[in-house]
C-alpha cells in the first residue's frame, strides 16, 4: 500500500491552525452518532489514533503498547510523545501512515473529514469511528477499544473507574444549586456550550444552570452583551494562557472584570480551568468535572 505518486508527502484534509484552535475544535461533535463498533477476528496489533483524545483513550484501555502512530498534540500520557506522527487531526500524511502498516485506525468524525476517512477505507485500512457525545461515552469507548485491541480486562477496569467516579459526583452534587453559569471555551470569537455538549452536561451534573443551555449548536458563538444580560452568577473559562506560545495575553477572564454589575464579578466567582482536563473527552475528564464542581460549589 502506498500514498500519492507525487514526490511530496501525500496528505488528506486541510492544514491545521494554532494549538489554541485544536483545543477549541476538539470541543465540537458531529450531529449523528456512528454505530458502536464490534471487534471481529483477531485483536488489532498495530493501531493508529487520529485524535489526541483517541490516543489517551487507547492508552487507558491498555492498547498503548499497540499504538504505532498518532497525530500532533498527542502528548498524554507521556509515552505518547515518542510515537510517530501521521499528520494532525485534520491533515493526514498518507505516506507516513502507509509506512506504519496499521491494522486498525481509530478515527474521529468531528475532526477527521468524512472524505479523509472514506479514502483510508478505499486504500484498504480498517477504520473505526468513535464520537463522544455524552459523558458516559468515555466509558463505553474505553470498552470498545479494549475489545478491538484484545485488552478487555484493563479497558473494563478503566471504564468502571470512570463510571463510578461520575456516579459519585452525581450523588455528591445532586442537591447543589450554584446558580447560573457561563462557560467560556474561547474568547475570540466568544464560544460557549449548550446543554447537549459534554461540558454542558458537566455543568448540570455539578448543579449549575448553563445560561446558554437551550441555544442551538453545541458550541455557539455569543456576544459579551448577551452574557451581561443573562447575568451569570459564575463564569468559568478554559485557561489557554498556561502553555508557551499561547495566542492569548493575560487572563481569559480579564474582559469580564470591567462589568461590575455582573453577579459573577460582584461575588468574585470568576474561575479558570485546565482545558486539558475539561476539553478532551478522555479519562481525565473525570478530574476536570471534579474540579469544575468544586469551583462552582465553593469547595476550592
């Protein structure tokens, strides 16, 4: 199997922008869930993951030793950083992919274009699409990867740990009412989440009331003025200022401090949260939700 006859590396998809955009685009999801795949035949031995969150899921499911390739920004766990790259979540290097001879490719419909995934299938690769839509999907997809890789026991343990953690948080915050919440996933454009997004589901699990719960679109663009009108009692922002080369100067919360009439500002309930924990639908999401609930309910 070979890539394009062009002497330059063959690629599929559009070029990728800044790391910041990767984190934001990772929050999106397609409107229709793909069917849950069932493992057939022998367990996969050479796996390529086409999204950072799929890399994280594969390691947690016990399939890390079988990963032979990943995409850019696959930096968790640390062992993932040493694996060969086959492009990024939106642009694939077919020659690099062919050289790895994978017998299973884990695809992400929201980030990998349908055309790219279809081309991989036409080239003879086995492609399984995994799309997280609900909080519980993390546990389900750990088990799916475990079946595909023949690592069911470790995957089942990881899935149970995630589900038990979610259940404990639901029980702990069942009667909590931290008020109206605005969650800022990006400042320019100003992006938030509705209730169908897994972050929106996390807000509700913590007892919060998402001020944009009913807005169409998983990650709608909103205006600062509409946030002020909605008068949130807490504002949580993904903190993209943490890493080197960040495109954002200062705190992502700086824009809100001048709106002294906002209840969140008046009550000093402005919070930042690690996007690696809240924006990546993998096992670490449990840590992110735990932190979010603690922030909203005054436990931190």
